[in-house]
C-alpha cells in the first residue's frame, strides 16, 4: 500500500485528498498547521465584519471523516528529506511514497517586513479578525475623540494593492461607513470616511480588461473610495503611509499588494536552515536553491514540471499557490482557488495513473473566468468572452462562491448572512474582540487591548490576578 | 437635561438604557469596555464549538441606534468621584446626575490566582475561544501521540464547579466526545474520553431541588461524565488537578467554581488605588471600604439599598452581578440574567419617577424559575412549583434562550445552528484559531501556538519577517 503525504489542507490539498479517499491501494496522511480548511475567497468578509470565521472554515477531519484511508494530523512540517523520502513534522517523522506540498502563499512586503505591524495582510483567520478589530476600533476611537485632526486620521483608511482583494476590502470599507455604521454614531459622520486604494500599476484589477477595470473604479468611487493608480507606497508606519510624494495620515492601513510562496527552501533540504539566497523579489529570473535542486521563481514558488512534480523527483508534487507552473501559457498560472483545485485533483489523478501503470499526462488549467466584487450589487466578471458587471455580475459572484463553499450548513449560513445584510444594510459580526483571554477586571486596564496603537505585552506581563 | 451615565452594557446596563431611550429630559452615556453586548447564558456553546462569538453578541451601539438621546462610548472606566459626581474613563471625564454601575462579575479562584492559567473560566469571548482551542487541541494532540499515558491525560477533562455552567460544560464535552467527534479520528476512540465534574458541596445544582439535581447527575453520567461531589480541588497545575486525596492527570481543566463582583473598591474612591482590604472571601461578614462608605459583601459585590442605590448616594445605583441585594429574601439575589434585566429596568424607572417628582419604590425580583441544560434533549427546569426534566425541559430551555437573545438575526442563526447540530450531531464552529495574527510561514514554527503547553511569546519575539 502506497503512502501519500499531503502537506497543507487548502484548496489543492483538500481536493487531492478527496480524490484519493476511499481508494484501496493508497493510504493518505494530510498534515496541516490548522485543524480547518479555510475558504480564502470570502476571508475579506470576515475582516469586514460580515461573516464569522466558522462560516467559512470547516474542520478538515470532518470533511474527510468518511474516507477511512485518510488520516488527518494537525501539525507543522519542518523539513522534507528527498533522499530518505520522509517528512519531519513537529510531532514526528512520516515516510512517503508520494508527497504533495501545497502550503500556499504568504504576504510579501517586498523587503519591508516591518510594515506588517502597521499594515496587516489578509491570509489567515487571526489576520482577518485583527483587521476587523482595527477597522471597528478606529470608528470607536473617532467617536471618543474631540480633536479634529486625530479624528480625520482615524477616519482615513488606506488599502495598498489594487488586485481583487484590495478592491474588495476598499469597497467593503466604503460601503460599511456609508450604510452600516451611518446611524450608529453620535459624534462622527461615518459617511465622511476617506478610503484610499493605492495601486502601483497604471490601473486596478490588471488581470481584467480595461473596460471592466474602469467600471470597477467608477463603482468604487461611488462608494467614496479614491483610487490612486501609479502610486507606490514608499513608507508605512503607525501614523500613515507615504504614497509617492504625498503623506497620508491614517491609523488603519491594509496590505493587499503582494504574496509569495510559503518558504520551501528551508523545507526541502536541511530542516530549519535557510539557504543563502539573493534577494530576487523584484529581480527577474529563476534561482536555484543550493541545498537541493529545487528551483524557485522570484515569487518564492517552486518551479514544477508539466505534471506538477519537482524536476528529478517524480513522486514529489507541488500545487496551488506554492507552485510556479509555466508550461501552459509561458507566464505562471495565478494563485487562485480554481488553479489550486484543479491542480490538487490532477495530482491525485496522476498518482492513480502511476499505480495503474498508465503514463502521466501534462496538467492543463481550464480557465472558467474571473470575478471581483466591489460591494452591494456591484461586481465585474469575465467568463470566456463574456464580460459583464453590475447586479448580474454580483449575483453570479454570490452563486459561484456559495457553490464552492465547503459544507451544506456553511452555504446556508452564508446565504442567510448575505440576505440579512442586503435587506438591513447591517453586518453580522461587528465584534471587537480583545486578544488577551484572561480576565482583566473592570477597574484595571490590564488585559485589555481593544485600542489601536497599544503594544500588546507578553502574556505574563498582563497577568493581573484580578480575582482576589 | 439630566445626564445618566451607565457603566457596563450587560443585561442590567442595556435594559436600563433601552428604558431611558427616547426620553426628552434625560441624556444617557453608556460606557463599556467592549463594543458588544454579550448573551452570557449561551457563552458555553461558543466554548464548546457550537456557536460563533458573533451569534451571541450584538454591537451595543446598533441596539441603541434609534435612541437619539443615548451615546455609546467604548472605553474603560477607571474611577468614580462621588463628591464631584464624575466618572473618569481612559478617554476623559464624564459628569453625571445619575450613575448606574453594572460591570458584572469576574472569576474568583479563592486566592489561587495562579490557577487561572491552567483552568480558564468562562466569562468573556476570548476566554470562550481559549477554552475551545484547548478542548479541540487536546483531541488533536491525542490523535498525534503514541504514548498511552499522554493520550490518557489528553483525553481527561476536568470541570470544577457543579453549578449550571459547570454542568453545561461537562455535559457538552461528554456529548461532543461521544457523538460529534467519534467518527473523525483514526488513532483514538473519543468515546473513551473521561470527563470529571468536581463539586465541593454535597451535590451539583445546589439551587435546584434534590430530585432535579439527581436527575441532572444521572443524565450527565449517561453522557460519560463522572460526578464527584464533596470534592475540593486543592491544587491545579499544567499536569492536572489534586481533587481531595486523588490526583487527576489532565491537560484540560475548566473553572466554573466561583465568581465575584468586579472590583468597585478601586473604582469608587481614589482612582487606580486599591484600598487595603482584608481577604474576606471565605469570611463571613460585610466589610467597609475605607476610602468611601461603600459596603462590599464577601463576594466583592456592592451592598445596595432597597432602591438599588448606594447608601448615602441616592443618585448612584449598582445593579446586576455587581450588586448585593438582600432586602427581599435576606439572602443576596443570585447573579443571573433575569435579576440583572429586572434591576436595570427598575433603575431606569426609578430615575423616571425621580424626574416626575414621584416617590421611590423598593426593588422586588419576580422569580420566573430556573433551568439548566445537560445536553441533547436533556435539561432540568423549575418554574414556580412546576418541576420537569428531559426533552420538554430542554425544549423550554431552547425557547426561553432564543426568546431573550438580542436581535432577530441572532435568534434565527442560533435556531439554525441548533437544528443542524440536532440532526447531524455535528458542531458548527470547530476551529482552533491561533492567538497570533502575524504570518508565521509554513516552515517556521513561530507565530504558531495551536498547541497546548506552549508559552506565547511577546508580540515582538514572534516577529518572523517571513516575507522575504
């Protein structure tokens, strides 16, 4: 019986596992750092207080419960030994016959790692709830303050990056401030909120047609979002953003400008040790990891063969955001859910073909189009030659996203949340949840960090012993 | 126009505010550390992965949005100056004509503050998600380990305190391990999970009749919960609990044994300074806070007059869990939602009577009965002379809790979650969410604390700069 190890329970890993589930001659171990599969395309709605984390996340082991040949382990993979055909995780060692790496991507700040603190990205649930906390806290702080300059800074939101995520975030902030929050505050007029979407390229949604991108920009502007194309963020700190020559005072900056493949360099090769690589983020070519013959593209993704395997290692596959697949179009496939889903399934099929003694095929991505939503009744879509926008595109977006969401209940809940928000203009998850779980007491300030611009002390420092 | 300041947006504060909303001669400011009102009675379901935090929490300002004479401020009250008739908060100072303090209660570890780390309580959303994280992580860790002793420790859950919360928690863990998780694991049989409910008194649910308490204990035992009455927890650490002479090796201990009123001593009097009080938690009498003439009972609650005002200060009221009201029965009223709701409304009525020049009345609590749920189709209820249990009590419990939940959508969602869980035996929110929001990377371990028994480093230490 062959042992397949899958690292990562995202779109690629989960779909590969599902396809391998129930087979007789394969035993599968899926390892993920989280116990849940996250439906990334709707994560921005968690950040924007529209959905709860549990609405878009499903426990991986309950999705795969019926596949008795699959065991799911929550854990961190620390290294891959290609010679010994084994994976080392924090809970032990797993030998494999086949390996599928699909650890996804992580935010890239183009060498400015210190920006993350002031401009969180949106890849994980904790990041989404952190963004939600910052966003809602800014309005609360603006309501409390009497200083007009502070208030203006608090009511200025900057989103960096004009891709689909940036557009969704900026649109949602605009919509929230104009509709959801408008009646709830006494001292501030939330409709005066400034939302600025900064894009370094000449236009937002560069993967869409110019016409569609222009439509999206107009829709954003109707929601009060200022779109600044051809603008590079050159500095971000706690007070705001330096955007080209202009300084924007803002207390809430969000980063949607770049991602790169999760580090595989330290993974394949000597565990824990980072090979010395040149900083080639803005460079041009493909570089070779010295410790092993794994090629990475400039986005940190693993360059894979036509069958998604690593050159020279036909039983080791990389899929999803972590893979750089260029054989079909010359340019790498984008890091989207459809690519990951199809690649995950393809790898499972390839393993089955191997076991059946059939020859391998080359992966081909079937592009079913792309969509981006701007807000209520506003979206752009391109499906094949079809290009459409507005209400119909928005409904299409809704249907497609609900269709792909894992789990019947999650689908039902998300539809309900959306229907309720559509009718009432409200948002279902407007909670500012503190990070510290210990009880801080009412009189004391400790343990409470519902405010921005406050450093979170270490766990032991916030110890209050407030109970006696 | 009179200014009423309400500190705390729980059941008492929110109900007082609602009653005062829309009045012409009153201006109200409600201050709360959170931006949401939490429906405490269902918080255990968030901890037990059945509901999401947003399902039982509503933004206070959206509940009160239509009351234009009420402004809501998120902030921490640091002191009350009774002479100057002002409240000092972290955002500034508020002068009041009337003050209502209703900051609720906090866990009490009877002088063993160090136990909190190993045995979290259930009062806030972060605590609930922390308990959820520990509970689910224990099963994940048990699935990973090969050592039978470690596995046994991981699959032993101890709940300390046999009141309604302890019974609900223990019952839910028993149910979850027997039904929800049973099919999802490969290496462990979750049905062998040990759940131990420790109660220091002679029986659980001491406020119920003996017959009902015995029924609840039988129901718990059917779910695999061992009930240990007459047992005192004398020590709790990371390895387990010393329960009387017996040592229980357990990696997940929950505390539901005691609460006390949120410190008002530091609040009224010199801000930030704690008057030196003797440790009278297990003592007998009422003590006097030396800094002001505010009497606290041994549970840290403020002893109030018949009209819920502080003796000598007729315009300062205390209500809910923070108040000790003994005029009706001799014994203090319990810290339950019905008491808080009725007291909040009473204070609002009293202020209205004052303004209308009418004499004050004494507060009288109308007891409509009590209920506790043990699990699926299992509950006990006492309404007036009526005592019932089983399925009918459980349905009554459901209906009453949904009825009192704030907000139509939350009601609908909770009903849906419950219906779905009832039919499928599943739980809707089985997420283990890390506390750290920064991106840790796949290869690195940093920023990840999905595991138990791991200290959470300070924010800056987990800085990984993983993006390049």
